[in-house]
């Protein structure tokens, strides 16, 4: 039970952390595509006698890289590239698992999760991979957000857009592998997307959204494991249903909050406050190494902060 709770906790934190960027890029179904590719990785592990987790990581990272190459350089759109890998991944996985002599029960444990049977080695693998995913997702949040929000703007700001796009895809691939023993490869995308959608109903700003999504994901994962233990139902499905229940409860609350914000009186604009232009080498008050992306905007400099662009204006910062 303790091993299952630890695996669920770290999976619940990592999946929404990466899912926030996928939702921002309008690639919410990317987790599904990578999950199908991971089936082939599991099959190769069973066929070669290696750890299915290790081979799944390798195959999914290669698949995620291929998705980015096709999306960026090919004439195929991102959703078509995902569809092609959907079909090839699941078909190849079923074929290879059959060649390896795996049973339908073995395949089902990876497709729908089997968190109650995780070993100590599995738990440590999940913790290590999930911790790395969370560290990068939060540590590089300003850069990843800028790229996911507007690639053209990120290029103007001097960010290596191709690298960060690829990094996001690789993080998604690792997250899918982490979650395959918890919620299963067919349901992993739900844990990457639903907590993010729930957080967006209740929060304002990117930083608040990603932190709230991680908290909701961890809560749904732990709640699903505990519920399945006492009610004797499938843990993966229970986790996803709890996450969906959270969204159903948050949606009317979010609608009410948005209505109240829109009904409020707008801020008054002081026409007498002069606009202060700043030179190119301006150092904003947060410090040079604070991590906020700086971009030239006409005759002044804007800074990306908490999902918004801030511009120095007199004795304060304007947000737009």
C-alpha cells in the first residue's frame, strides 16, 4: 500500500506539470499518442528480457522526437502526426508482445495500470523520473511557457524554440512511462489534462494554474489508490474518475468567479501619468538572473512574468 501511494503521489505531481504545457500548445492528446508508442516499448522489453520501463522510456523519447520532426519539418500537421503514431504504436506493441509470449493479462496491466503490484524497484524508478520531470517543468517554466504560448514571440526573444519544443515532448514521453503502472497507458493522458482543465477554472495566471494542477493531480491519484483499496475497483480508472469529478465540481465555481470578475468595475486609467521609455540594457527590478524573459516592444522592454507581459511605466509596471 505504501509503495502504491508513493508511486501515485509522484505520478500525480509529474503528469499535470507537463500536461500544462501540452494544453498550452493545444496538444492535449499528445499523451495518448505517446502512450500508444509506449506499448511497443513494453513489448520490446518483454521480448528482449530487459526492463519494460527502460525500453518504454527509450521508445517513447524516440517517438516524441519523431512527432516534433514531422510537425516542424514535414508537410503533415501535428494532429495527423499523432494519429500516425497512434496506430503504428499500438499495432506494433500488440504484435511484439505476442511474439514475446506475453498474455492478455500482461498487456492489460500496462494498458490500464497495475499500481498495487509495483515493486520497490518500480517505485524508485517512478520517483526518480517524476522528480526530474517536475524539476525541469518548474525550473524552466518561464522559457517553456513563452515557447508554448507564442513561438514567434519566443524566437524574437532569442529563445531556442526547437530545443524547448523537443524538451516538452521528451518530458511528456518520460511522464507517460512513469504513469503507465499507475493509471495505464490508455488513461495517462487524462491525468495530464483533466487536472489542468480543472485548475484553469479556478485560477488566474500560469504559475497558479500549474501549481494547482499538480496539487489536484496528486489529490486525485492518492484518493484513487485509497478508494480502490477499500472498494476493490481498478485504481487507474478510479483516479481518472476522481479527476473528472473534480472538474465537474470546479466548472460551476469557475463560471461564477469569471462572472464576478467581468461584472466588476474596470480600473480607471490615469491619463496624466507619463510613459517611461527604457533603453535596451534596462535591468528590471527582479534582477538580471531572475529567469523572466525580456523582449523589446517598440521603444521599451517588456518582461514575461506569471503568464503576462509587464512593462515599466513611471513608478509601476503595466500588465498586458
